[in-house]
C-alpha cells in the first residue's frame, strides 16, 4: 500500500461532494493506499469537516466516515521540521505527518501546500493526479 496524507480540504470534499477526492478515499477503502495521520490532523478533520458540512449540507452526517478514517488510518507522531516550511503555518502538520510516515504523497487542493511541490522528497499533488498515478 502506498502511504499518503490527505489534507483537510480533500477529506471534506471526499465526504461532502464526491468527485476525485471521494475516488481517492475509495482507494484507501480498497487498500490501494494507506492514509497516514497525526492526532492534530485527526482533530482538524473532526472539527472542520462537520462544521463546514453543517453549513453547506445540513442533512449529511460525516461522523461514520470520519470514524472509519480514524479506525483505518496509520497514526504517527509528527516529525520535526525545524522551521516553518509552508506559507500557511497550519499546513506544516501535513508535512510533519508525511515525513514521519514516509508517505509518498500529500494530496491537497491547497495552493500553499501545492506550491511546495516536493519537500523532503514527498510530492504534493491534487486528487486527480493521485488517481492518474495509482488508477
């Protein structure tokens, strides 16, 4: 299985809207990739996803899918990065997780993360690119 880190907006899109983000999550269900998280990333998923979906899709309950992510993801301790790497300091948690998990990819829609391209040898790509590569 290919270890990957999904940023919060990919998890939000996968649960709420589908499309390429949901197809990426289905690769985890099919054991084609292994989601890697830290406790801070899980906390972000569990805080942000329900809040955003409550505003935009009030009838959708994200908790079962978030519980699956919590149960099936590899929990790692964040690796030290030394200094801030991303333009948005909140994004460094994804780099720290990917580095600790030896993830091959960080999957994101976030331009601040995507601008980094390949820090520490970890490619930061959009969901559609992950699908193209792992198809």
